[in-house]
C-alpha cells in the first residue's frame, strides 16, 4: 500500500549542484526507500531499530556545534537537512551559500523547526569553510578534522579578510617588460612578483604557483619519507607567509594519482598531467598575461605550440629554458660583467651625475644576482669595488679614495664603499673646490665616457636608496 505523499523539504546546495542524471537517480532510490517504509531523505539504508545512531554523525554534530558556537539543534539541522557532513561539504561552501544555509535554518519552510544562528556564528561558519578550502589548496589533510581546535581555524581570519578585499579590487596593471638575454633574469623575477599580486578566481591562490619550479606537490612524491613541514604560523614552519605556503604546496596534479602515475618522471607529468581543474583555469589566465607582456617578442615564436591549449605554465618554462639555460645564462652573466666595466664617471653633467653612476652599478649587480639561481657564480665584493672605483675618472674623489685605502678593514663590502663615496659626494659636491677638481679633470683630457654610456636610459630615484 502506498504511504502517501512524501514530506517536503528545501533542496540542499549539494542537490542543486548535482548533475541532473545523478539527481534523478537519487530521487528514484528515495522513492523506493519511502515505499519500503524508510526515511525518504536518508541516503542510507534503514538500520535495525535496536541499533544506536552512528558515532560519526554524533561526533560531527558536536564538532559543528563547537566550531560554529551554535546549539546542538542547529548543528543537527546542518548535518541532517543541509548535508554538511565532512570536510568536502564544508569546502564547497562559498560565503553566499553559507548565508542561504543560515537563512534555511533560521527561517525554514514547510513547517520545519527554526533554530537560532547568531551573526558571529555565521562569521565562524564562513571562516570554517575557508579553512576547509585552505587545507585543500595547501595539500593538507588532518588526521581527524573532528578533533580540530578553534584556534587552528581562527588564525586564518586575517588571511580571509585580506583575500576578501582582493575581490573588491581590480588586478594590477600588466607590467611592460622586455625579453632579451641581458634582462631575462630580471624580467622573470618581475613577472613572478606580478603574478604573486594576482589571485585565482577559482580558489584565491596567488597565480605564481602556476609557474613554480616543482610540478609535484608535497603529496606527489611516490616514496616520500620526510615529515610534512608544519603550516605557516607554527614556530618551526619553513614558510614565510600564507601565500608562500600556498605557492609551494598548491596542487597542480590531481590528488588521486596512482602509484604508477606518480612514478613517472617530471617531464612526462608536465606534458600529460592529469591536472587539477582549478590549475588548468589558472594556467590559462597566466597564458593571457604572458601573451600580453611578451607576445610581440621574437622569443614568443617558441611558444606557438601552446596557443590552442593556453598552457601558461609551459609558455613560462619554454621561455625560461630558451633564455636562461646552459650556455645562454653564462653568456648573459658575461655580458653584464662587461657592461659594468663600461660605466664611467668623470664629473656631473646635466643628465648624468654621480647618483646616476652609482645607480647604474647597483642595477647591473642586481641583474647579475638574479642569475645566481641558474648556476652563474656571483660577483665578489672585491670585483664590485674594483670596477666601481676604476670607473670614477675624476680627481674630485681622491680624498675619499685615499681614506678607503688607508682603512681597508672598514671597507670590505661594496655597500660600505658605495656609502662612503655617496656621503663624501653629498658633503663636497656643492663646494667650489669640488667643482674645480672636476674642471681640472676635464681639461687634462680624462673625459671618460658619454653620460650613461653602456647603461641604457637614465638613472632614477635617490641614490641613498640604492642597495644590492
């Protein structure tokens, strides 16, 4: 005999997001269960009447009540009616979904029982959902999320506020960067810095995770034996910030790869994946950015193969390999060293003074330092000092030069020598004696180079800020 009409209930968010075919199958099973005398909305088979409710359900309800600071009745409604039963269901909740769920619990339809849900509890609910998403994007899985202390979640509050503020602002303007062997290292550093400022529209990750060196996340090593590093904020954590942790740990590959798939070499994984859906979307955004910045460069011809797939990660890796691998990176280092030795100063001119001279040296030092991570030997302090002093072709600095020679122990680094020259220049540049020594240098024929020769463009900013 038919049991009559089934009880009415508002669809859960999980049901709304479910593909139509899956939902129809779910409804079919529910109707069968209802006709057999079971609970229409229970997605488990009826249990024996003398069996107690499963402990997992009770523990989950208690945890929800504790974390959200709500009554057990409200937590039960979350579990039974809204199907908030595990980390996966929490992770799927956006702030707007949380608002709708709270509305359904405080003002239910069809005669359901209402439960209090304070404003602060709603804020905690949003933060718990954010925490669940953050676990996923940092490739972490707690041993038992039901044992989580509120303090572990609360520490993410400022990060959530920061990321929420990003949603209200436009992406920073795309930088204008050249791409050649001389400036490649600096350009790659700058594009990484730019992508760090851009956030994923799907998960809030800084977009420079797309171009990180390692494709594997912390759970993608087939024979990993080392202990997993502690999260940012812990005393012994190796991460410098929440963003740093996300960039280094965000999943690029799918989380459910088999041992056989993980045993493949990195290049095979780079080409075949399989990749996380969110990563594919983010990689396409990175492609558009790189195309805007470097699409007109002659080096872009090496990236044509990725225009259909919009694989931003492979575009970056390809350009990086073309410009900063093997002999090319050594050539770039040699070119910078040669350029440093062509920078000279023989006195102030209308568009080139001592400030500009120092700035040009510092710029080239920084460019060379960017190459060190690619295997280029760094410049020694002695070389920096020798080339700096050799390029000063005016008698106006002989006093400070003699002071440095007489007190070498105090001037072992380029920074200390640079500061000494700058201080001297600041004190004596306006004096007639300093100008007279510069004029004498010019008349003696030691004119040196044209303003800025070999350095390209004009210096800028206060030289007191120039640091290697």
